[in-house]
C-alpha cells in the first residue's frame, strides 16, 4: 500500500505516531509524525493495543521505523491471517507433448526430413503422467474479526484416451503397451507401434500391422510394408519395395524404386527424393527431388530447395504443383497435371439426380411403413408384421445409400474447391520437353522460362512472371 493510498484510509488516533488500517482490514501501517519524539518498541506496541491491534504485530518493522525515523514513511507494523487460495489441480506430463514434426527448412531452401515423425516412444509400464491434486484453501480473519473466505482449488477431470491404465489412487498414468505417446485435444493416446530396429528385408519378410510401423534402418528390395490404420516411418533408405499406409508415409531419406517401387498413403507423403517410384497420396507430397516417377497427390506437390527438381515422369496434383526446376536442358519429357480434367459440375449434377431418386424411394418406403402401422394398430392384419420388417430393412439400406451419395457429393465439392486454386509454380527454370495441363487445358513448353507461375484462364493457360 503506497503512502497516498494509506493517507486516504481510516486514520486511527494515537500519540506520536499515526496508524492506517487497509481497506480490507488485514494490514496496519504506521507513520511517524515527528522524528524528534522519543519512541521505543514498547511504546509502539502499547499504542497498537490502544486501537485493539494485539495480534500479528511485526516487531522487525517497528524496530526499522524507530531506527530510520523517516517522517511520513509508511511501515507495515501489523497484519492479520490472510486467506490462502487453493491451487487448481494440474497434470505433469513425463513426455514431450509439444512435438514439432514439421520438416526443417535448410539454408538452401531444401527440407531436412530427418527429424520428421520423431514422436515420443514409450515402453509398456512407463509412467506417463502424474496428477497433482488441488491444494486446500485457508480462510483468513481481518482485524475486525471477520472471516475472509479463500477461493478453493478446482480438481481436473480424469484424462480420457486409450492405451494406458491409472493407479488405484488415480494420480499416475502408465503405458499399457509399447508404442507412441501423444496428448492432443485433451486426450492421452498410446498407439501401439511396431518398431523394426534394423533393416526390413527379405530376411524379415513382408510386414502387415494394424497401427504405425517404424523402421530404424532401411527397407530393402522386394519387401512389402502395410500399416492398416496407421503411418509408416523409415529412418534409412528405401529401395524397390511397396509401402502402404492408411495415414502418412515419412521417409527421412529417400526412395530409389528402380521402376518397381510403390507408395500408397491415405495421408501425406514426404522424403528427400523419389526416383522411379509410383506414388499415390491422399494429401500432399513433399520432397527435394522427384525424378522419373509417377506421382499423384490429392492436394499439393511441393519440391523444395536450391536444386528442387522435377524431371521426367508424370506429376498430378488437384491443387498446386511447385518446384524450383521442372525439366532439364536435354528436354526430358515431363508431364505436369494440376487441377482436375473431369467435368466436376456435370458429375455433381448427376449425383444430385441420383440422390433425389433415392430420396423419392425413401419416401415411398416411409409411406408404406406408415400405412402398415395404421392397419396394425387396428388389429386387422397381424400378418403384415413380416411386410413391415422388410420395409424397415429397405429403409435402412436406402438410408445408407443416401449417406454414401452425400459423401460422394461432398468429395466432388472439395475437389472443385481444390481445382479452383490449381496452378503450377516454378521458382527458377521451366524447360522445354515439359507439358503442362491445368484443369484440362494443356500447353507445351517450347522455350526456357524463368521464375514463372501458370494458371488456366478459360480455354488457355496463362504464364505470369514471378520476377
């Protein structure tokens, strides 16, 4: 409490010294009126008792005030038992919950994929989380004898998720299985991960696993890795083999497919390079080089770095294809497809007509069920129960068909949105021998172009300079 505020508080009468009670009546400050007046500790304590302040006296502050003899200076000479608020409960995580799995951009603009996919691994029985309960609160009492209620600490709800078990006292969480630990959106999840410490080779054989597969070494020619519901991460190199994952495929190095390598992923695919590979991605494809490969991406294809090159083969993306260099001086045939060549609007109209027909069939079935119910309520035709069961089954089938048709429509809408953003960006050189198709509009590059962006406008492709 500063002096100005104190002087506005209640002035309690005493001799030789003035006392000020704080607004909440929990502190008493003293202020000397005259430095020449003889005051000692006993006198100050006596003056405090005269104003009914007998507890919580700070003798050290009184001694300091007497020694310094600063007129007008405020000294905290008494304080009562103040309230102690309780602290909310909190979780202490024993693994890193803030893992940055994004590839790191190097000085030359290329991407370092070596740290990508590094999420915490745990063993069965590892302690993951400790819960620290809320601390109790303590009420205070002011100098008027009034209780000051302290705020109570709040307990947190138990963690939700899977792959862990909790101690009997509910304070410690342990891994139920070896795997990968993550905490996202308030859920603690341990995903059972298959870890191959060395190489995946003909000696280990093909691998099919329900969740994530992590290969510490290389994946050698002839091997097939399949993750039914998870991702595949490979720390080493990948040869002519087959990788298939429901989620991501992350190659911390690259893949030399020798025209036999295949990658299929429901999510994004990344690696330093892809050469002579057939690759299909349900998300993005990211690399520092793509050579003589057949690549299809649902979203973007991004080839980064000072020498980020696409050369040979065919590259397809429904949105953006970006590279530093496309093609080479030898005019190697390179096919680039951005956007969607199909007539999506016509396809959407067709799906809407099919959905309308299904809705009409559904109405007939629903009306039929209502008629049967009306007859059954009158008790006239109990034999119609069999007919009702058939109608109900038909209704369920029709509902599923309508649901699937709606998903197909949404996918078309999403594809249209991606196609509307489609373009090809070349940060350095675009060479002859390259054909570019954007939303079904095609052009052939006949001269070297530097730092350009290509987009379809009506029935033509326009080229814009980025310089």
